[in-house]
């Protein structure tokens, strides 16, 4: 087991009606004016916006709206948010939505204190020394952004989907009320399951050092995701299953499952980010296509771990059988497993491969994921 420092300053308020506490949490931090970021008007139709507004007003906190944030969030909206935050001199950013909203909120929080264009922070032209305080209320569980310091945004002009990370971007408080996620569609539940599993298997399979304790932890979380997804597809009103799914999504990327591991990488995300950037496919849907193809390409590098995964998570013997079982489960829950299901053709591969090269350089894995390697992976996903 590797030496490590575990640091996670985010306070999580988990459970029914916890969104009612948001005003008190902001007030306790001295917040007087907040930029409220959200996606569609669903939070207004379902009453969540009114609840949040009232709780803020009761604590003397003024809100400034920044709505219309889309899935696969874009830098133009982040720039708009930075302008709003500066114009209204807000003290904090409050995200009400899923991971796309929170990632945008993080980028806005960092961009407010940066003198140049906020995209500079994504391409290494500027550093994140400080950020406005961040708070979050989740309406969809998938990305784990509620308890980590990272954010991913797409530049619509350059067709690049890059990430930022800084300790300044840990949310101060994240509210996870599973009841607020009841409106998630079947498709996005499936895509979310794929996203969570991808967060877990990246380290699990690629780490040069992966202690058995961490392997068992990852296997437990993935098993929970599979089990609760199956339950929720049959019974969307099962709030206990939804609660376990939501907490599994948080645990998948809050640093806990990777503590004590070493020498890992995120190739599935590096490849999928290009699918999202070029074709605007849902992130989880892209991952469920990439993962089985990548696993077949990579499993010979770590056969023992693939065999372990097959047995302990999917109840089958053999690495190839385990990969096939995961792909079969993806098919069953309705998330894509072939590029053709995303409308992507073989003639599109050269552009994807070229785009991926920028991502793998950013992830520090360009020596392994050469154009030839990425082409081979993608061809097997057609």
C-alpha cells in the first residue's frame, strides 16, 4: 500500500429535506449574495427553486440567477457566469442540479479571481490560487463532483473537453437528498450508472499498486451500483435504493477508493471526452461504449485483476467472460455499447483519434495511448 494524504473538506448533508438547511449553511459562512447556477427550469416546475429562494431570503441572502447550463457544460456559459458574478459582486456560488451544473459552478468560482480568460485555467496558461466558496444541492448522482475538487468543461469553438482541479474547488457543503433525484429519466439513470462504474474501474484496473482493501471497496461500490440500478429501473419510487446509489456515486470519486493506490490513469475518460466534445453525446453513454472496448484491449496488462473483477462483481470466471457480462448488463439497462448507437461511423474515427491526443497529453498517458492504440480501441467499439 502506498503512503498517502487524504484530504476532503466537504461537509455532506445527506437525507430527506436537507435542502432546507442551505440558507443556514451559507449564512454561517458570512454569505450575503450568491450566484445560483442551475440547468433547466425543472427545478422551478418541481418547486426546488422556491424552497431554495425562501431559505436564502430567510437568512438575508440575495440570489442572482445563472440558468440554462447544459449537459456537457460549455465554456461560453462559464464566461457568462463569471461576468454575472463580478457584476453583482457575489460572495459565493450555489449549484442546484447535477454534475454539469456543479462543474460549471466550479469553473465560474475559479474564473472570478482570474484576470484572463477562464479557459486559460483549462489549458495550463493560468493557475487556480483561489475561488469563490462553493455550495451544492444535487438533483442527479453520477459525477462525484459534490465531494471532489475537479471540473470538466467543453470549449465549443476548439471542440476540446478539458478538466481543472484545485483544492480551492472542493464544495464547502453538498446536499444530497435522494428524493430530489426521483425525476431522473431511465436513460440518465443508466448513463449515471455507467459514469460511476467508470470512475471506479479506471484506478482499479490501471493502478500499479492496488491493495486488496481498496479492491474490495471498489468491488462493493460497483456491486451496489449494479444492484440499485436494477431495483430503480423496476421500481423508481424505491428511495432506499436511490439513496444507496447516490452515496455510491459520491464515494466513487471523493478520493477514498484511490487512497493507497499508485500509478493509475483515466484512459476511458480521456477517450470519451472526445466523443462528448465532438458529438455532444451524454458522458455516461459514451463511457459505456468505450469501457468494454478498452477493457478487451487492456486486460492482458493486468489479467489477475480482470479475473478478480469478473468473479467478485459479476459472478463469472475469466477476464473475457467478465467483460462480456458487464457489456451485457449495459445492454440490459439501456445504455449504448457501440459507437453506431451514438451515430458515430468509422469515417469519424480519424477526427476522434486526433482529438483524443490532446486529452491523453493532458492526462499524461500519451505514450501508451498513441493514435494507433486509440484507433484499435475505437474500431472494436463500432
